């Protein structure tokens, strides 16, 4: 029955993970991708056609330029690439198309005007959330590269000295920027691109997505959140460790223990068939049970201010979410488990691992140890 | 009059340059961005709200979570973020919205059903193509970082030795991957992320977007195309140099001269008011005048198989294009000029500079010299 579904994506695969998943072809400008009667078809320009024929896992690659030339009529307005799409669809007698929710309104209007019936499917490929063994391997490889980067950063922190509550490395104040450079370069040398890597110390860590800047503070938590993408496969790693260079206070230690305990409880609950909202609820309750409240203070939300996790794959944030919305986890899902606590005064503490959901539980794919205090 | 236009973007600013341009706020998950009566409004979740208030150049930041809580009714389906958008618009009595062509069909359908009138504008911010002095500086900074990366790569090529038509560096065959790592690490250390950097030698260079793999060949052209993005500003650099380690044949030298001459002619023509299609036509004619034809050979397009350039800014490829389509260049446009020749047997040669269009000509922002043969 699947063969009778015709699909259309208009996108570039640097931004659109569905297209990359369907074709395994990296292309930086928008192309037309069709599934017609079970056959995968790409329509690309001359710039990409040879590479598409070699690299794209599709049945047919059509030349946009050849169609444009064919449709050109002297004295008439030159044909557009959407005219080419229309022609290819008419040649194949396609009238109904399943499209993603992100199909652009301009293209949607064009297709409707030409008489096509569009049906939105969201997520477009629900099966993308269920990872194959091959995909699990690729994500694991990305996690190993992420760990190599973080380890390189931690080495630098270990080799650093503390002077007047600041961290010095090789005689100079160690900055977020330097440490991000160390982590990212290590990953880059392995073929993984780190982007918006977070190394945020002290107050900066209280904003979960603040990437960090300036000299790193001693005796305060430093959130290190690293999520590179493999240049070759497109799959992401995503790991967070929080470390503290120097001496931790009892409150800092309690906060770390709360996050670590909540994360462990979350991971223990995850298995095929469980509602992700239950996992999120338990994680939140555990943090609360340690006395760490979530509330607005001076108009600023503090405490546990984000959800517990997200699917990980070709997109850094993808289906399914582990949040307060109901979502049944299934065998083969790959999700992050990343509780955190954020207080203006204390900074942020977050711990994030990636797990592969199995029938009876889950497999933790992240291997790098969790060490809070670095002397 | 501009104040009466109300606009809407639903996107994340990692992918959507319009949103980044309008707000200067990096956010990895979709948010609502509104312009209402000349005021810029962002609606974001608790995860991002503190950072948005600090970093986003908008007039107002609204809390998605607060609205969701306000709209929740016991026993009813929980409100969605689109319900929040609807509420915010109704509170402000907005009924007409200018939206980008890439507004998703699902959101468009929702808004139409709720009675909103949508008007597509494409490009959404035509004024984004006209760069300010500040933007020119940011692009120039990205070009300097790109040049630092390429220079580092060329240093390695200079320090390499040739043995049996292969290039050796520090005793080992020099690969595309190694050279890309050298270039990208240098840029990363400066805060610029290189991604899909191209180092493609010999036949691989005949595919303009082949990124290159394996040992690099001596005596054959190596296309080095580098286009990093500043982590801080989001603006891109984009430079291509083609080099040859070893001895160049007369035909290789002629091909390089053809591309260099065509590029120089193109750059000389660029000024405020010229049709970009004329520039492209002249560049193509110059390549042809050297005897380098563009045609299909065995079903594979060869010769000058792409357009002459593209706008450069927060998007790597943006408006305006320098192609065979008519497009009047204006003062303040920043475009690449990057002719190339591609033949299965000879490989590829491409040279790319970035120019800033002025009233009487253009300013070449790229400074790194063009050197073909590296001994």
C-alpha cells in the first residue's frame, strides 16, 4: 500500500533532515525530492547533477536545466523551477501529494493553483525516530568524538592553576572561548563540526543556552555542553558535563547530586512503552525533593526550566521529546536525558547522556564519566 | 507607512537568516517573531526567555509558558503554541500579516482558519541584501578568518614534498581530510566555524561541491573553497583558491588563466545599476573565448556549469544572484564572483572573491593573493 503514497519535499539537505534521511545526499541549495510509486526521484541543477548521481540514494536523478531548456518558449516568460516540478508530476500523472508541515506557503499555493491535492504529514517520516543499528552506530561515533572533545577540555582544566578565584592556563586567564576552541578543534580533527558549543561558568551557566564568554571562574560550576555533527554522516552527538575547578561548597555539591540523581532516575525509567511525560515528571519531582524549586524570581524563571530531553539524530532536536507532553517511547528511539538546575546566584548545573530505548530498558550510549570537582 | 505593516516569522535563527537579521538573537528552536505597529516582539519559552531579554534586539519578549498557563482550561485539550500566537495577535487586534514564502503550510492553514489574511513577501526583507557599513565590517572579518585558514593550508602544501605524483607532508601522504582539518582548526581558533570545506584535487574537483577525500594528487589542480560562519555575528566568508602542487601543464595554465581573466572581467563590470545577467554573460563568453566549451559529455555537464556568484551575508547563498537571470545590482550588495571550469579529465579550477558594490564600481573585500603553482 505504501507504494501508492506520493511524497514531495522542497528543501536543501543541510537544513532539512528529512531530505538527508531519505537521500543521504548533502546539498546546500533547495532541490525537489519526490517519491512516486515507491521510486525516489531528485531534480537538481547542472551544478549538482554528477554528484547527485554518484552520492544520492535515489532511483532517478533528473536535470532541472534540461527541463528548463525544454520548457523555454521564444517570446514567453522563462519557465521557473516550479514549472519543472509541475511538468515532472504531470508526466507521471500524480495529483495527490503528501507534503511536510514545513512546505513553504508559496510552493503550496502554486501547487494548489495547479490542481494538486496536498496532504500534510507531521512528522513527515515518523519512522525516522526509530533508529536502525546503522544509525545507532553513527550516533555512537558522534558521541565518541564529542567525548574526545570534552576530554581535551577537561585535560586543560586539570592542567590549569587557580589564582584569586580565576583559572589560569599556561600563565594566562583561561577563557570560555579558549576552552571551546580546544574542544572544537579536537572534534574538527576527527571530522565533526562543533557549533555553539557551550562552556559557561558561574552566572552565565544560569542561562541554559548562553555559550559563555570571558575568563572562567574557579570554585563555580562550568556547564560544558557539546553537540557536534559528523561531516560525513550528518548525525549528532550531544553531551553535557558540569565541572567545577577548585573547591565546591556543600550547596553546590547538593545541587550536583540532585541533578545526577534525577538523571539516573529518569534513565532507569526509560523503556519501550513508557510515557515520556512520566519520565519528565519523575525527574522534576526528584529535583524538587532535594529542595530545588522551580519558580519565577524577579520575572526570571529559575530552577528546572526546560524539558528532560529530545530525540537525537540528523537533527540536534528531533522527535520524540521527553517533556510534560504525553509521548510514548519506543524501542529504537534515541533520546537525551538532561536535567538541569539554574539559579541566578548559583549558576547552572546540567548533566546530559544519550540513551537508546530497548524493550526492557535503555542502553546508555554516552561513556565519559561524570566528575564534578576538578582539583 | 511602514508602521502599519505587521509581520510574522515562525522559525529558529540558526536556520532562518531573516530572523537572525531582524533580532540578532541566536535560538536553536522555533520561536514566534512579530512586527506589530513598528514594534518587534518575540515569544519564547522559559528556556530562552532570560537570554532573549538580554540578547535579542527587540522591543518586547513575551513568555510562551505564561500564555500556555493562562490558556489552560481544566478538562479541555491543552493549548498549543499556535493558540498562544493567536491570542497575542487578537490582543493586538492584528488581522493582516505579511509572511515569508517559507512560512510552513501547517501554520499558514492554522492562521487562515482563524481568519487571518496572509500576504507573502519574497524576499521577506529585500533590504537585507543592502549591507550596512557594520555588516560590511563583519563580512570582511569573516573573510580575514577565511584567509587565515586558507593560508594555513597553503603553508602545509608548501612544506610538503612530492613523491611519485603524490603529496607527502611530514612523511605521510597528505589527504584532503588532513588539509581540511588544518584550515578548519585555524578558523575555529578564531571563532569561525568551517563546514563542508572543500579541498578537492584532480577529478574530484570536477564536481563543484565534492568536498574531497583521500590522498591529494601532485601536478593537478586542487580546489580549496572555504566558507565559514562567525559564531559571534553569523556572517559568512566565502573564498575559493585553486592551487597546484608541482608542475602545471600548458593546458592547466591556460585553464587557470581563462578563469582568472573571466573573474577579473566580471569584477570590472560590477557597479550600481548593472544587470547581473550581463556580468554572468561576459564571464561565460570570456571562458568560451579561451576555447573552454560548456556542453554535455556522456550525459555529464562540463565546462562552466554554474552561475557567477551569489549574495553573501547571514546566509551563505542569498539574494542577489549573479546568474543568467536578470537582477539589477545595487550599491551595498555583497556578492561573490566565482567562475570555474570543470572537466572530467582535467579536474576543476575555480577562483572566488567577494565584492561590495559601489556607485561607480565595486570594492574587492578578499585580499589573499591568487597563486596557482606551489613548488
